[in-house]
């Protein structure tokens, strides 16, 4: 029977070969969520690769190219029920080349499991992933010091890495980092406690996943309009605004405002797949009918009148740069926030985060996978609410207009002045 408990969305991140795919495979295997067909397919793939036993990492490496190279390229998703908790696991790529795929997976998650190889310890990619998790609002981090068996279950080695992870986390804004010694290959401390690690009496990975409650959705109602639906009903021309509620809830009779125009109206009807409802909440997709036939189009955003965010054509933000071409002042792109597309120019580059020192330093450009602070000037006002206040409103992406490729992830700081 499927659990009705709130879904906990978890992303596994870490450097290449730190064991993310094996950990997820181990969680699925040891909780009894693998079918016979899945096990047979993985056993066959393991045999072809010359493995002596079953390679649980192959459960999430679904692309042929991934299995041939032994790395994760795209984010793979698996879900399971365990002790009344529904968990959706995302296996994110660890290679720097696929950082954009990791960002995509992490942006839709509530919690991160960070894998660190006990042999190699904390790397630049470990720091980058912690910084990106903080940037994307993931405050709960389960840091797994994996392959502890390869260092002889050495407690001192674990403690060194534990202290370093907590320090790095605090440096980038992740203040809830729980560190666990594990061996994903052997299953130690993943689902069941490990007798081979007697000096650790803390929770297993699965215990922590049960203890962490999914974060509450942002209270402020936000719905980007994806489509304007017009149809005839008994001679009346009805006009509905369709979209996915990104945060908060909406009820019949609520006053709403359409951004960026600022036009106001009241909710007359809420349609969910042809059925009327009095109340709808994130992340439901709905069609909202307003009392007034106001001018609202795709790209606009409906919000509550009492929680309307500030608008500005000059915003400051933290940007994770994902393109091979460096980001420099004066660059022109497209700013995409929800369903709204606006031309944008980079006014200035304020600083770049040094992943070694975890300090912001002056820089003339952002290279691929860099994280920096920039000032943006949009061609029309956009929502300027801080990401820390509302994840749905405070996030955007930068797109290369010529290629339609996503080149940057934008996290608004909310410091820009509002439009009068």
C-alpha cells in the first residue's frame, strides 16, 4: 500500500566515484524495493562489466552511455516507501562537466545526501556541491563518509573529515550537516547499523531520512500563468488562467493581483481537470477563473494581494554559471522567471566565490561552474523577492537567446529597489 505521508525529495550529490549510485541502489535493495526483473537486469549488466557480484550502482545508471563509462550523466530518479515515509531519490551527476544536471536535480529537492570518499576526503567538488546546495535552499545535509572500509574503519580519519565538512558547510550557509560513516558497498550504516563500526552510535542514513520532515511550502500564493484557456459554456465566453501553483494556496473568493501589470481581481472559480474545487495548493496544476475579464497573459504571475512581492528592473543575485563561455559584464541574455521571459544585460560582476577559501573575491569574469554575485538590468520589471523568503519567486535562469541553452542559475537576494 502506498504511503499517504508527505513526499520527501532527496538528491544524492558528490564527486565522481564517491558512491552515490551504489548508495541509492543499497537503499532500494535493503528496504526490499527491487523487483525480480530489476535484480536480474542488474546482475546481467554486472556480469558483462566483469563484476564478481551484483553492482547496485547500475540500478540508477539507466543510459547506455553511463553504463559504458561507469559514470552518471543525467539525473536518475527512484522512489520507495519506508516505515510510512515516501522518499523520492535523485542520483545527480558528480563530474564537473555535468554540474548543470546536478543543479537541476538539487533545485527540486528538500534534502541532500552528500557523498565523500573516505580515502580522498573533501575535494573542490565537495565544496562546490555544498555551496550549490546552500544556494538552492537545501539546509538539511546528510554527509556520508563512504568507503570507510577502505581506511580500515578508522575513527580518526572519519573525525577529520567530519570536522572539515561541518566547517565548509558553515562557511557556505549549510548549518545542519549531519555526518555518518558508511560503506554503501557493504551496506554499513545505510539501512541497518554496522557492527564493523562500533565507535559510531548515531543514526543510519535511513533513520535520518525518517527524522527529517519535508519543509513547509511557502505561504505566499504564486502561480505563473502558462496558458490562457477560452471556451464557450451555455453561450458564455469563459476565460481561464492555467498554471501550476508554485507556492501557497488559493481559494474561491480570494483577491489576487497579476504581475507585472498590477491589475487586481477576485477568484470566481478553480478548475482541476474539469472538476471545481473551493481550495487548491502547491504543487497542483489548476485553471483559475477571475470575476473580471482582466488582461492577463502567459508570462504573467498571479499572487495574493496581501503578499505581492516587489518588482524591479535592476536586481542583484547570486549566479551559478554553467556555460563554457565566461560570463562578463555587458553580456546580454534572456532572464526566465517562471513563464516570463525578459531580455537582460549584466550590469556588473561584484565577486566570485573562491571554493578553496569560501570567500568572495573580486573577479572580471565567471568561468564554467563558478558561483558569483552579479547585478542584472532587465528590459522590464521582474519579481525581486529574495530566494530565502520564497523559493518559487526568488529563482530564475539565464538563457542564451541564440542557442536556447540554460547558461546560468539565478538566486535573487532581494536587495534591489522596488518599482514605485
